[in-house]
């Protein structure tokens, strides 16, 4: 902070505790400090000069003077009527103030007003230099900045920007830079006419002054009124002069920040465009053989394009044509900056079409072959934005078509071989590149031809590793891409064989909202096959989704959708957790009723339950309609898979009784033409198999509990085949009715109530179907299987409610 702009050849001498010779008896620092209180002006002049020289030699000397009490008398002497004393006192105080300890001590002394008072143009230029040096040291502190502003320090500081002394300019500029960090000071600088002298300093011969002037302008041009004044003073043109001069290349980064501020709002951009400024900026972008200028200018365009209004104006000026030309230059930094600008401009819909029409998309795709990691990242980001639409691409079975507007863009990437190159990028080390590549592939995969091509290049295998990333955006884009690709059966099988289901299920542990949502979407898509569902459940997907859906903060429609999809392929668990099977849920062999599960409880598999010793808990009812042919097939299968010498493979218990009931239903009930007759006949068949009708008043005498206990004892198992139950209550009869109805293609639901209650609901039309007397809307009925088998109870009537409850 205290470095001088001029006299750069001067270097501090070796530190010493000895003063330069004085014409008075003063051989020690303490003696000289005492002389600061002397009434004789000649001695004060020499004492201040000696302290200045002593302090110049290092921080140790400065701290020594602080300890000796030199600070307070010096603060008084800067207001002395003698100009020489005043000048020397300022020199001593300014040098000392560059030390941190002394700066802290000065904050406690009310000296700022006295310093500002000596900044008038009538004062000695040396006083200006060291007074501003002192204030520059203090102005980094917030309290001191307030004091400088309160004591009207800004007006004289602005005047000193035009001082002939470069050190005064530099120090004053540094103070102003610190002050304009505050919004009110920025406004004040503009109102006090501070912009013109700041612009003049851009011509300085000293780079440090130029840098400070640009940094200050960068702050103040965030204000609209300041930008207007800046523009009126031809500030934009002066900045363009700097950008056009390679001798000033070290100033380009800061210059472009100011340019971007000037172009940030559409009104300013339009006014500068009318004055030819935008054309000049475009020309600097296309200046050949000056890659640094090109790169920095393109970065400025990218920043200007952050505003939607500005993107529209840039599009009207054919900025896309300029950017496409730059994609073919040799310099890597220019290509990288251009891809970043393409990425931002792609948020403007019309610009996407322009890039496509100008063959910009193939040019970006080819950049993916470059060895530069930074360029690859920028190119994949550009492709991601170019292919992105505001609508979610297809992520479920059926894969809805992409909007027509984007088909041509997807095709351009595809025809340039982009899909294959992007798949290879998924193996890269740069997380941003991996994330962008996955996003682009996901955007394009909504089209079947492109999706098939992406899959043929090994995209599923390539996505497995990114699924294990710790980067949030990588996970979001990877799971979204997987959601689109996995709508193909072969893709799901490949994901399973590649070991991708486990890391996908593990993402359900995430507490990041978007990651969790997209993981649930991917699981929903993958839950379209029995094998993938079984494996995901094995990895704990159901339990984790239960936990998520019980959480107020984590549950969502995505987690609920994933849960439903998994349950639809695991009806045993679905019935246990939800107590409901829809008419579309078709019971098959291996279905088992373990009773109502508690929230968050893991449902054990049938094999696990079968291997448990007999206990006093509720029996598990299993459905198995396997015939002799099925058993023969199982025997042949087992012969091809050698058994363990110590343990035989587990298999379900045969249920001949159930097979007979299925045959009866198919033989006697299926041929009936009237749905009501079918329903009533099936209800009577179930009732007869389960012990017949039981009067409501005698229900407590029905020995179903003892019967089930005896079966468990006889079978030496907690698992009981449903066909063996000859004394069944509501829950057993409703399950058997659903099983047999599904076998003959008759629709019905299965619902569980409290205390062993369960029932079936059917939809039937009223009227005589043979005489075309059916009603237009079907009615819902509860089927009585217990008291008057075959009776149909209209849903929600007292009779139906009584059947469903105790």
C-alpha cells in the first residue's frame, strides 16, 4: 500500500537504531521523540525529518517510535502553522501509518479530519503525497471509510486525481477505490464529477494507476447513471482503445469487466450500438493474429449475453456468425471462450437455429476430439445448452417424442458423430465434462433412432461409474440420462448386468432434493421388469423408499411413483404395505400374504419365511397353482443345476387343492355369460371351500383360528398353502376369490381391513345385457363371501360397511 509510484530506484537502507546526525544533541530515538514537544521551530523541523528517515528503515523502527509515544505529537504537528514542520510531520506520519500496529493506534486518534483539511490544492504537494498515503492505509477499515466520507473527504480526493505527482494520484485513487465499495460513495463519486478524471488516468504511464482506475470504474459502472455519464464521456471508446492495444494486454481482463458493465442492460447496449460501439467490439473479436484480444472480447460478449434482452439484440447483430467463425481458429483459448459464449447465447431460442443453420453444431462436436480438458468442458456445455429444451425429455415407457423444433438440432449432433464422442466423454476425468455429456445424451435420447445409436456405443456401461460420483450435478444429469435410455428393455438388462442398479438404488440415501428426484425417476423407469425390480428390492430400494415417503421433507411425487412401480412387480409386498390390490394387479404363483406390515418394516421373502421355525405369529398364506407339468419343468431345471451336498434348493409347497379349485372355476364359472352370475357362482365356490356360510351372530363360534394353528403344526411351517384352508375367515376368502377371479379373467380388487377383515370389490353394469338394458356407468359392489355367499352389497351402503368392519 505504501509503495511509491515514482523513484522506483530507491531502496530502503539496512535497519538501524541510530539516527542521522542532527545539529542538536539527539543520539537516541527517545530523545528525538521528546524534541517533538519543543517550542523551537528549527528543532521541530529537524526532529520530524529525523523521525521520517528513521521510520523509513523498517517496521521495527516504526513500532519502536509508537512505543516511545511519537504518534500523538506528530498528529498535532500536521496542523502546525509552519509549512516545513507540517510537511515533515506528514512525511513521518504517512510512513509510520503503513504499519499495521500504528494504523490500529491511529484509528483511536481523531486525526482523519485534520488530514483531510490539508488536502486542499494550496497545500504543498509533499503534504498531499503523505497525507493520502496515511488515508490509503486507514481507508481499508470500514469505520475509517465512514469517517472519511463524513468529513467530506471525497471532493478533495477527486481533485487530487489530477495532481501532477503520480504518487498523489495513486494514493488518492486507492482511497477512492476503497470508498466506492459502498453504494452511497459510488453515487457520490458520480455526482461530484469523478468519472472524467478516472478516465484520464487510463492514459497514465504507470500500470499500477491504470489498474486501480479500471478496478474503480468496474465498481462504479454497476450504477446506471454512472454508466450513462461514462458513455457520454466516451468512456466506452477509451476502453476499446485499450483492448485494441497489445501493449496494454495486462489491462484487458479488467477493461472487459468495465465493458461488460456498460453493456449489461439492454438500453445501454442499444445506445452504444447506435454509436458504433458494438460493431467495434465485434471487429475486435474478429481481429486476426491477436488471440488474447479475441479471447477476452468473446468473454465480454458471453457476460453481456447473460441478459435475455441483450441476447436478443446480439442475435439481431448476427453474433452467431462471428462465434461460428471463431470456432475454427487455431488458438485454444479463443475456441474455449467461444464455446462459452455459444453456451450462453443458446438460451435464446432463435440463436439455436442460427448455430444449426451456420453449421456451428458440427464445429462444436469436432472440438470434443481436442486434448484440452478446458475446451472439452466448454464444448460439452455448449452442446448441453443447444440441445436443452424447457420440457423434460421422455423418461418413461413409450418415450414421448421430442419437440419438432429440437429434432433438427439433435440430428445435427447425431450426424456429426456427436453421440459416440459424448459417450466416450463419460469416461473422462473432468466432472463438468461428464455432467455436460450426460445431459446432452439425455436431451437427445428422446428420439428413438438416436437413442438406439447411443445405446449401441455402450452408454449404459459408461453411465455406471458416474452413478457413483460425489458431484451433485454429475448425479443429476447421469440419472436423468439413464431415465431416458432405460425405457428400452435391453438397456435395463444391460444396466443390471453392468452392476448399475446397486449405485442407482444407493442414491436413494441422498438428501439432495434434485438427486433424489432424478434417482426416483430412473428407478421408476427401471421398474418395468421382474428381474430388475427383484434386484433393486434386494438392494433395499423398497425399504429406503418407505423411509423417504414417511419423511415430510424428502417425500415427493417422484418417490411415490417409484414406490408404486416397484410394488406393481411385487404384489405380496404391495398388499402388505398398502392393504390394496387393484383389479389390474394379477395374482400369480408365489404370491403370499404376510399380514399388514408396519411403516418402514422390511418384508421378508417367502423363502426366508419358509425357513423360520414354527412360531405363534400369524400364518403366511401362499398361492401356488403349479401343475404336474410345471413340476416336471422344475425337476429338469434342478437337474441342470447341481444341488449342494449339504442343502437342497428351496421350493414352494404343492397345493393340489388350489389346482382343483382353479379347474372348477375354469370349467363351471368361466362359461357363464352374465357377469353377475359369474361373480355369485365364484363367491359360492370360495365359501364352500372355506367352510360355508357363517351367520353373523355365530361368527365367534367359527373355529378358523384353531384350524390354522393345526395346519401350521401339521405342515411344520408358518407358511400355509391357501388351498389347504377349509375353515377360512374374511381375509382368506377374499384372497382366494381374488386368486380364482384372476385365473379366469374376472376383474376385482382385494382390500384389507382391520382384525382379519378383507373384501373384494367388483364393477358391474345394471340391467339385462341380452336385451341391451345395461346402464351407461357400472356400479361398485362388495362381494359377500362369508354370510350370504354371492350376495352383492352396493359399495358405501350400511350393509357394505358392516361387512367391511366389525
